[in-house]
C-alpha cells in the first residue's frame, strides 16, 4: 500500500483499515508460530502498512488540532 493511497482515504476508512491490519498481523503471527506461514516477510509488509495508516491518521489529528491546516 502506497502512502498516496492511504492519504486518499477518509478518517473512518483509516480507522477500519487499522483494525483490519492489526487483525491480519495477529493471524500472520499465529500462523508463523504454528509453522503454517511460508512467507514470513508478509508480517513485515503488513506492519509497515499499519505504520503508514497510523502515521497518516496522526498527521490529520495534528492538523485538526492546529486549526485545520
């Protein structure tokens, strides 16, 4: 997921995406611990996507608190 794709989403969509990504990380970690996950790099990719979404959400929160810049 590219940062430009994340910035196009609304606040509600970002919140929903955060929840989805957190659940996906949980599932991936569980599968990795039971040796069912072949590509462990998916965990890293999903964590980076989650960080991107949270970063954009935080940027918007800060912008709103400073007067909507």
